[in-house]
C-alpha cells in the first residue's frame, strides 16, 4: 500500500471540508437558515469521521518518506504534533455536531449555547487543521535556506500553538507505559462497542422485520447510548493507535476495519438524508418497513460484523503487511 499517495489524497478532506463547514455554519446564523445549519453540522460530522483514516495514513507516509534523501526529521515531527492536536479538536467538533443534529429534531431545536460551543470548537479546529496542512507542506517544500535538522522558525501564532502540540514519541510511550492503563482502554473500547451493537443491532433487527410488535420510536430514543459508545470507541481507539502506530498502520485488517467504518458513515447518511428514516420513524406495532429500509438495516449489520471480525484479526506487527 502506498501510504504516501493515500495520505496526500486524504489530507485535503479535513482542510477543505472544515473551512467549508465553518463558512456554512456562520452563514446559517445570518438568515436563521436551519437547512444550511444542518448541512454544516453534517459536514463537521463527516469530516471528523474521514479525519481518522487521514491521520492513520500519515503514520505509513512517515515511514515511506523517511527513506528519501533531504527530508527534515524536525519538520516531520512538527507536522505529527500539529496533526495529533488538530485530530482531537476535529473529533470533538464532530461529536458536538452529532449531538446538535440529534437535538435539532426535538421541539425548539438545538440550544443556542450548544450551537455556540460547536462554533467555538469548529473555529479552533479550523485553525489547527490549517496549521497541520501548512506544516505538512513544509516537509516537501521547506522554506528557502532550511536544511535537514536545522532549527524551525515559527511565526507568532505558530509559536503559541506549538507550545500545546504533543511530542509524538513521548505521547506514544505514555499510552503503553502501563499495562493496566492499556487494559483499561481495551475494556472501555469493548464497552463502547457493546453499546453501539446493542442499540444499533436492535434498531436494525426491528427494521428488518423481527419483533414487529415493537414500535420504532422508543427504540430510536436509545440512539444517544450508541452515540456515547461511538465516542468512547473513537477516543480509546485513537489512543490505542497512537500508542502503537506502526503495529496498527502496518496491518491490513486494521484498514479493513476503517473501510467498514467509513461505509457505515455513508450508510447512516443514506438512512437519514434520503427520507428512509422519516418513513421508518412512524412504524407502529405490527407494521413492516420498506424494502429500501431493510436493505440499509441489513447492510448496517453486515458492516458492523465486518468491524468486529477485522478487529479480532489484527495480527502482531511481525506477521503484518510490511511498508
């Protein structure tokens, strides 16, 4: 797998997507345009999801370009620190956007305080993502006169942000410093996955025609539990990846898992944006869902099964796909 090319392809998504999302979100306040606001929240959530494989592919790209002459290790490490800091703010913005989307369906819509929090997170994330892209560009196209290993000159804003950027190697060592901390992360990851599968599985089985005596609306109200599980899994999963980046990035099963998660995001978009959910939400006891809804539900179960199986087949680094 050519991680260098994959990373170059993916890294445009967080940068362009987040700036577009911020612009649309700000524009939605001028005319109180709820559709525009909803679209921007969807963009934030989608970009947060796509940022995960973008960050993961950067590890493989690091090992690819490290073999090339003239690459400054200091510039690479600066880019990794910027990417790590930007990742957490992007994911926080995506999580806040998902909650805002959920609450926007309730009477009165999402609270203005929550929307203000989304805006603040999005603005900070946009600045950090912009810096990440800029530091990444410096690796291939450094400033004139900069030689490998030379001290890096930062601007005023860059110097301030750089103070908060984690050291990639130090953060990696911190994640694996204690076996009990690692075990706790894995337990939390399992709990998060159980919440997701428990709620989403019940919803999908009802749509597919099982337990038709149950109305759909009460099941759908359990979705915040699945969202909480997703949040737990994103945090613990990314911490585990940061703890052993080469272990995961070099394994083909890990990429199958990410691919399934990306398809699940697309499947959720199809479910909610094409009107399928509006028809399913009104299912009364004994009523059957449409064929299109059943196909989406069945594909969701299949993809979650792929996620679980791929997770179990992630091999030891020595037996994995090599760079």
